[in-house]
C-alpha cells in the first residue's frame, strides 16, 4: 500500500452538487446556483475539493474556488477564507504563531500567483473560538470569479489533526457579503511524519520484544520484533525519556542484586539499545522507579519517600546525587512515566498526573520540587494489571499516550487529551490486542 499522506482536506458542505473526482482526476466544480438556505441575493462558493495537502512535504497543493456573484453587484470585491483552529497542544501556541507557519499563494482568474499571508483573526463575538484568516486578492465584480490558492503546512502543525470548520466570503465596497460558502477542513498526517512510539514487553522466559506503532487506530502496533534475551535478570525496567519507533529513547534497568544499569537508545530500530553501562548499586532500597523531565528519574523508598535523580548530561555518572522530594508516596500502588511527567495510581484506582516542572530556565525549577500540583485523571484504573506511558501511538498530537492491560490479557491504548493544561490519557480506549498476559513487564 502506498504511504498515507498527511493532509488537509477542504470540502464545501453548503453545495450539494459538488462531484468528487475519481482517483487521479480533477474534481468537477459544483453548480453555482444559490442553495435554499442562503438569501437569493447572496451567491455561493464552490471548490474543487476534496484536496490533499501533505504536511512537511514542501509541496503545496492548489485549492480552486469558484464564486458566483449575483447580478447588480459592482465595484471591487474582497474575499477571505477564515479557518477555525483546534485546541492548542500547549500554551506556547497562538493564532499568530500558527498563521506564521502556514504558507500560501493566491491567484485570480488565471492570473499570476503571488504570496498571500495567513493571519490571526480573533472575533469579538466569539472570544472562545480561535481563527486564522487568509485574505484573497481584491478583484472587480463579475458574474463568476475563480481563485487558485496553494496551501502548505509544515510538520510542526501536525497537532491540527482533526476536522475544523471554515468559511469563504466575498464582500462588496460596503462590506456586505455577496457570495459565501462553508468549508469543512479535515487535517490528517502521514504516519511516517509522526515521531511514533514503541511498546516493549518482556515474556516469562526473559526475552524482550518490541512493538512499533503504526500511526493507525485499526491496527495500533506492528508485529513484534525480538530485542534479545536475558532481560529476566531485571526486577524493574524504566524508560527515561520515552522509546520511539525510530529506535531512540533511553532505559534504566535494576537487576536483582540492586545494581542499576543504563541502556542508551541507538536510533536503530533493529538494535535499539547500546550495550549497558553500570550506574551503581543499592537501588533495591526503592519500591518504584519512574522517568520524567527528559531523562531524570524519581525513586520511591520503602517508607514512601520520593527521591529525585537529575541527569548530569553524561553517560557516567548518569545522575547527580539524589534530592528528597517528600513523603506520602506509598499512597500510590503504581508509578509510571508519561512524557515529561509521571502517572500515579492510588490504591482506590484513581489515576493522577504529575507534570514535571524541572527546567534550567524555569524560575520555579528545583530538584526538590520537580512536579506541579497533580491533576486528577479519573477513577476506575484498578481494573488494569499493567499501566505504561508510551510515546505517541494513537494520539492526535505528538504527545505521549498510555497502554493498559486488563485481567483478561487485553491491551488497550488511551490517546492523549488536554485537561487543566496538561496531557493526560483519556477518551474511549482503543483495543490493541489479546494475549498480553504472556508478558510480566510492559513499558
């Protein structure tokens, strides 16, 4: 099967007569007669949709619009495409930042194409809705006006995955709408452009297996690949910064003697980990380990005290001396990495998300206070015998997801969603497959 390409698909929903093109053909324009729900004096805009724009390809695709202008309309007409944006992937995004990354050229009635610029377009009447707009070239009124608009999206806008509304409007010199059309914008991404995750599982004979994400929800993981044997030497294996299908991501593993070992990611999916490096002994004093903050590690001792180990930036020594975070962590029966934070499951089955605030540039950063106030994810997580954070395997954004195994051996994937300013697992879980009870460790 050919690669599925990342796409922005624009299709008019007001024009019932648009005829989709067969594969490899150009779609026919819809009838330009005004639909019944619009006033008779307002014309309508049709497109050659659906069109596909591949994010990150550097090859923009052309959207062709055909506007029917009612008789009697005169003077120069302005035109605008206004697009509704989804929720931000994080607080660093804005309408202006998004618009600055979108690229387009515009031409009218077969004329020469020229760059045209997307911009932030807030609407005071809808303060909670985010808009960006593209102003098309001004042109003198005519019964029919054709526009050719190229649209390019970089890979950084992959978080726009989903379906969003848009509107095209033409206005006369008095700012009266003379022609318009509603568009539905569907953003998709090709799996190969996404930094997809990988799930690892150890069977009871000590063999470690690797499942790479496909980027699809109908078959979340590819067939397993053997990493190697001997992993039953370890009582705990913890990703430090997430493992990806490309073979990146570091691990630490604690053996039964209490020695901690470091496995550096190689970037080679066929041999994802470099030979181990000894970190040090005495790690049997801890009952739980979890990575966070792009490579740091927290460890809970038998008294319920949590300790933070900050990375040095070297392979040896791997961590700086530990710093006490605080007590009370025995309230949780499971800790697991999720992106830059940690998921903690209470004994009542309630799952909590601790976001890491460890950053060299953060004014609130401190090894003794590595986490923000926890966010309650929800209850009911006691039904799972294993819960593990992963990199992006089914989510809408390049953000971490979660897999969870129930008592029957069914593995489920929870895609990421935003809650109270943080990424948490949520929504309806996607079934991954049965038979996962053959594994005694999943990460």
